[in-house]
C-alpha cells in the first residue's frame, strides 16, 4: 500500500506556479481568450463600446478562473492498495484508490487518473464529485497482463477543473506500487524420479545414533537432557557425562537449471519456447518446495536464486516460502542471456549442493538448442546429482530458427547422449502440457526410454 499527499494548487505568490497554471487552459479556455481578444480588436476598430466589454469579459474570464484555481488550496491525500502484489500471468489484480480531503474547504470536481503501463490495460480515469471537508472517496479498477514482468503503478494524478471547464490543473502524488507478474504454473503429479527421496522421508534422514555403537558421535551433557540418552562408553572414555546426538533430519536438495541463452531459443511472446521453459521451471520449483526439498534456481550464467549463501539453496519453514517468492520474482523478469555456453552453470553444479558424492541432489534442467560441446557439457552435469531430469526444447519444432553459426545437434542425438550419461531426457514439443511430461519423467527408465518405477 502506498500513500501520498498533494495540494490542489500551487502556493500563493509563486510566479512560476502561476505561469504553470496558465498552461492548464483547456481548448475551451484558449478559445475564450482568443475570441475575447478578437472582439476587443474589432471593437476598437469599429468604435463599438458594447463589443469591447464583451471582448474583455471573454478574455478575462479564463484568466480569472486560472487565478482562482491557483489560489485555492485543496489539500488531499491519496493511497493505493494493490491486492495481490504478485500474480501469475493472465490473472487479475485489484487496485483500490482512496482520496481523503484533509482541508477545511470542500473540493470541486476532481478527475482522478492512475498511470499504468499499456500492457496492463487502458489508463484508469475517475470523476469524483465534490468532497466535503474530512470526506473520503474510494474507487477501484483491475489490471492483468499476459506477459510476465514487473510493472510500476503510479504516480496517481489529480486533475482539478473550474465550473466552466476553462482550466484543468494536474497534481501528481509521489508514491507508486509495483505489480509483479510471475510465470504461470501448473500442479504436477507426485512421481518418484531417479535418485529422489522425499524431502523429509527415510532417505533424507541420517540418524547418527543408529549408525552403530562404535560410530556414535556424542556430545556433552546439557541441563535438561534425557538421562536415557547417556552414552556410557563415551562417558567412560572422556571422563564426563556424554549423550547421544538426536537424529538430524536433512532436507534433500533440488536444483532447477534454466537455459536462457539467446542463441538457444528463437522467438518471443507467451507462446514461444522460451516462455514455455520459464513457466515449466516455475512449476518445477513450486512442486519440489511443496515436497519438502530445499531448492535453488540456477541459470546458464551461474547465478543462483534465492541467494549465494549456502549455494543458493532455500531453507525450511517460513524462509522457504520467502525463497519461493524470490525465485518467482527472478523468473518474472528473467530474459535471454548473451552467453555462448553452459560452462558457468556446469561449474555451479559441480561446485556443490548435492551432498558428498552427489548423494541426494535432484537436478531438473530445461535446455534449448545445444551444439556438440554444450551437449557434452550438459551430459557431464549428471555426475554430481543422484537424479537428473532434462526437458529439451527444439527451436525448429517451435517454429524458430537456429542462431546463425550455431551448429545445433539434432534433437534425437541430444536426447540419446543425455540418456547415455544417466539423464532422464524428454523432448518438449509444442502443445504438450508440462504436467504430462513430468508424469512421463516418473515412469521412464533412465537410458532406455521404457516404463518402470524409479527408486
């Protein structure tokens, strides 16, 4: 919610403000001035005193309205409430405007206008009747966009006019809001992917106490510890009371890798291959977070969201919800990169985040067109993950053309080489729902293309 205050007219005696007020003459006001001057000239030439009085009246009336509107101070405050502030592409957000007259004088006719980008729809305009001292008026409108992004709303503009419609003065508030349009997401079916364990299931829980009596890692006794957890052998060894450590649940990790290279995708717009990949990556992130994973979003540039700390992986609980919001905000504005390869993404994957030996990390990748070198690099990323699923998009199938000088490996060859490296690789064709591809990823045996359960 944003708020601000504005005066309906400039302060008295401000010459610059008065000159600015003169620029607020409407077409009707300028016509009155022109007609008055013409009548005065004719009256002087013809010697008609009555016509001179009419001409002076026509010329002075707009100037009197300018001065009166300039001297009158309408102190009003305005606020804007945006609900919600983050919406998927194609969904609507509601904007509520509120105007308060904080002066001791009633206002005249007010015209309220909010500035919005053209992709959100036409500029909303409202006419407010006289607002009594201390009074309030509320209006609302809706905005929607089929294109993801961050769009500013505001500043709010207030237009004052005189009863004759000869002068219009515009005053702007300083506050504005930002609407974030995130990619569309779709619910994904629960499937078991290669090497995947539940976020908090048996596969992700490593109990130090259950490793065996000789492998126990004890700690010193603390006040309040249960005496039943005292480890007597360690107590005798160290000469002080030692207790077994509690089970340490460890969240499984998932990395969603999005190829954003400009030369890997051709075309733009809601129905392009790149937008499909962005939307599918968003759906994957939401799904793995709902399954209890720590997740991060990685691009071909090597940058990770929500942050660089801890490899960019989200934490649990409330922090996980905040991380999901940050990743959706990142996807809302992600665009094509000018990179030529996946080397930075490979280094980020190889640098960690999958546990020792890549024991419990899930890698979900969305690749565009790949040449021979990048296909080999993508295949080698599988070594650091316990499970890896790749959704490969072919620019030609989506109606695009490969970048000039980019020797693209045929789609079937890319899929074969990724599968040989241990990926569950699927082709993403136009018109297919990502939820169906996700289901296929859970019923496809790695490297064979046949159906079967995955451990």
